[in-house]
C-alpha cells in the first residue's frame, strides 16, 4: 500500500481503528477521522508507534453533522490530491430516538447518510485516483430488515433494532464496495 492514500472514518475505535492500523502497517498514508481531538491524537500516536509509519494524521469531524462532513471533505481536498481507499466505518447504535443538528434521525443520519454524503463529496478525487476503492462497513443485521420508505426517519415509532431503524439496510442497498473508477452515477 506504499504510495496509497487512505481515509478511514470511525478510526478511534473498533473496526475502523483496526483497519487504520492494518493500512498503516502496509505502508499506506492514512488519514484518520475522529470527532474527539484527544482520542484522535492518541490514536495517531498509537498507530505511528505500533507500525513505525509516521505518515498517519488526524482530521476532525462530527459525522452526524452535514456541515462538519462538508468541512471534512473540503479540508481533505485542500491537503490531498489523491485518495485511493475510503473506508466509511463510523457508526453507532442508539437505544432511544435522537435527532441531529440537521433535524435528521440520528441512526439514519450517522450510519447511512454520512457515508453517502462523504463519498459523494470525495467521488471525483477517488475516480481521479483509480484504481481506488470505497468500503462501507455495515452489519449482518441487514438481512433482518426492510426499508420503510414512508418513514425513513422513524417518526412513527423508533425501535432501535427493528427494520425501519436498521442502520445497515439502506447502506447495504447502495453499492457497498465500489471500484471507484466504475462507480455508477446518478
Ligand atoms: N462490532 C460489531 O459487532 C458490529 C456489528 C454490526 C455493525 N457494525 C458496524 O461497524 C462499524 C464499526 O463498528 P465498531 O464495532 O468498530 O464500533 P465502535 O468501536 O463503537 O466505533 C465506532 C466509531 O465511530 C465513531 N463515531 C461514532 N459517532 C460518530 C460521530 N458522530 N462522528 C464521528 N465519528 C463517530 C466513534 O468515535 P468515538 O471514538 O469518538 O466514539 C468510533 O471511532 C459501525 O458502523 C457499526 O454500525 C459493527
């Protein structure tokens, strides 16, 4: 992966952090996305030390906010002229219904819309960097649900694990791992 630039969301914990570690170990230039500067910087230090790869940096963003996602993309585009791998991994499970700063149901906004918006904002760069990949981390729970297109934001009743609030299902219905050079448009 030397010479490749990778952007990983949800990189301060769990699957995203393990992915960032693995990419750094393979020699990639890795940009972590984290919402908490202290946790983010600590993760950068940890990965640099563990992998002996200094080319690891942090960009801050709260991915539940569309303004913050746009700022993240602007920041990345201002500093990088290549993106070979985008890993959308940030996500969370909410027992009770919450609403984001944009007025959207939180699970849908964070686990699905954020992936879509960030990918869309970076798509030209991904395509210009081909061969490139977009990886969306979802859940096996996708098989348990159906999408209620009449109530995408669970306004009629929020039950955290039931189909309408299954965060993985809409994401699994969009292409989950596209070769960026051949991403369908529209
Ligand atoms: N682990 C599983 O068994 C499992 C099963 C099904 C699906 N998944 C999916 O896999 C993905 C990763 O899961 P995980 O287990 O690795 O989760 P995790 O350990 O809880 O990590 C989630 C990551 O998302 C970040 N995040 C949460 N809300 C954010 C926000 N508003 N803005 C920016 N970053 C935010 C967290 O940042 P902070 O450090 O700041 O909290 C953290 O880095 C998620 O999308 C999850 O839905 C996981």
